[in-house]
């Protein structure tokens, strides 16, 4: 027993002597420890590199590239990374593994943006994400005509902003990619009775006060933990969206209910020989809001282009619409084929759309004359050229400026770095009636190839030209 006790005391003594050293090993050196400088701090293990998904690169090389902004680059290339445009220019360095499409001798353009349309896979009402059909055959028909985006649904109307709509992509086979955004447009109608004008002005005032209160709320919350966020004024949500830049206000000059396609080829459908007073009342709404609006098919805009430009407003036209002049005042009434050119010269952005036909056609779709407004969206831009509009500005009427009208120009409408990769490869001038879309790319994916679809694969324009000789 004495031997076992002695051994136990020896082990205990050794353990007590070693504890300080163990402490240094676990907790680091103590202050005043002569061995502190020699101690080595533990080295942290290197962090595992963040896992990044490899990008899929697609390059359209060597074509004449129309940017949609009014510029053109000859023999240039467009580099796409996943679903966005990564670079546009000459002598681009292509990443390893890039899929290359040779566009030499071809024209490269932004996808066409129909300022408003129907069908092509879109539903008729919200929620649009639940109603789209990514395999609708009309999508291929629209792509064959160069359409890659359009506004679907109702733009609203009446004495207060309203509407239910969505910007739709012709992303064939990809249901999640079809809806770009919802309710980017709201609509009103003029003329407004005095009481309705005063009510709208009061709503704008309350909306501004609400936005100012929201901006000040973080300070109030910091000072008082019980402070409550200011409530949205009743009926002001659409006006708040406009003031925040989340929605564009469209104004119809027809009065009563909102008819975004008022007017017709022969002056029917509510169009009038002179609607200057309606234009000016609409511009008063713009001044109340402190930002531009969209005038829907004004007949007399060509008479007051500077007034429209001064408010930063925009105009949707159908250059094929015709309104006879009043014989008693032919210089100040009726439609004018040069309207687009006159407005553009004043700095007013323009979008074009099809006229209402005798068989329907409320927007680009299959409801027009044999559906031909869906097949030829560039025709209205070409009519604007006939009226004197510059070709490159005319292309903007169905690309960038059209995208502005529907509040989607941050993503679509031009071939600029960071924007959605919606690109067309065409066999001729984008506005020529005989030009065919050879390839359509939406969100960086090839979704239409003329040679692989039954719509126009049987037509060889090069061979047809040779035969014509």
C-alpha cells in the first residue's frame, strides 16, 4: 500500500507541474512568460473557395450590329454570358469553350419589342406567371417576325390610374423566363371633369407626402421604437408606383373608358381630326407628376411637338392610321404621315404599333387582318421612315423606345452590356419587308432558327433573287 501511495503522489506532482505548459498550448502564453516570443499562434485553415457556376458563353461574330440606340458597328461581335450581354465590339477575346455563330454578311439587331400585344403564350389576366404557355405555337410565329418581348394585358383607364399587365418574353420552352415584370404600365383617360382633375391632384399630393414620410421614417423609428410606418393613402398605390418610377402612365385621348388603340385607318374608333386640347390636358397630368407620360395615338401631336418634349413625355403612334383633315382648317387638323419624324426632331421618343383593322387587331397578335400584324411588326416603323423618320431612329420605335414605353428599358430594347441577351440575326435590313429572321436568341438561348422551323424554311431569298434575274 505504501508503494502504491508513493507512486500516486508522484504522478499527481508531475501532472501539476505540467498544467501551466498545457495552458500555454491551449490558451497561448501568459503575460510575462519568458517563452512568449517563441510561442507560435495557431494557423487557421484556408477557407474553401466559393463554388461558382461556369458561365455558358455564346458569341455572334462578324455581323453588322445595330445596337438599338441609333448606332451601328460594322463587322462586330456580341458576346453573351449565360443570359446577359457581356461585350459588344470588334476583336473581342472569346473565353474557352464559347459557342460561336458566324454572322458575316448578316445583320444583328436587338429583339423587337411590341409596345402591346396579345397571344404568343401570354395569359389575359393576372397572375400572368400562372397563365403563360411556353409552348404556344404563336411564340414561334412571333419569333420568326423578330418579336422577343411585348406588353400583354390591360393598361387600364378612367379618371384614376389603373391596369393589370405584364411584360412577356418569347422564351420558348422556359415558363419561368416568360414574365419579365408585372404592372409596369397604368392608364388614364382624358378629358377629365374638373372634379376628377382636382381629385387626381389631391391624390398626387397625398402620394408625395406619403413618400416623404416613408423617407423620414427610419429616423423616427430610431428615436422611438414604437413608431409605426406611415400607411399608404387610400387609392394612391398606382400614383406612388408612378412617382417611384415603377410604372409608366399612359393617357388615352378618347375619353370615357381607356381604349389604347383608339383611332383607325379611316379615322374610326374614336379618333378626332384635332385633339390638341386632349393632348394639353394629358400634359397637365404630366406636370402634376413631375415626369413624362405616354400619349396613346394622338392625332395632332405633330402640331405641338415642343410642348410634348418639354414635359419629357413619349408617344405611341400607328403611322398607318389616317384621319382626314377638316376642310375648313386643313393645316391644323387631321393625321400626318410625318408625325414620327416631326416628334423625333423635337426629341420625343416614339413607339409604333399596328392600326386597328376591320377584323380586329387590338395590338400585335393574330387578331388583325389574317394575323399579318404579328408577321410584320417592322412595317409600321417602315411607314414612319416613309414619312421622313431616319432609319436608325425608326428601329428604336420597335426596340429601345418601345421598351421605354412599357417600363422595361433597363433590361431589354438594346444590345448593351448587362442587358438581357435578346438578339436577332437577320438576312437583311431590319425594316425591309422582305427580310427574314434567321436566328432568334432570347435570354442567351437560341429559340428560333429559320432553317429548322416549318414557317419559312422553304423560302430561300438568295435563290429567289437569282431566279428573278
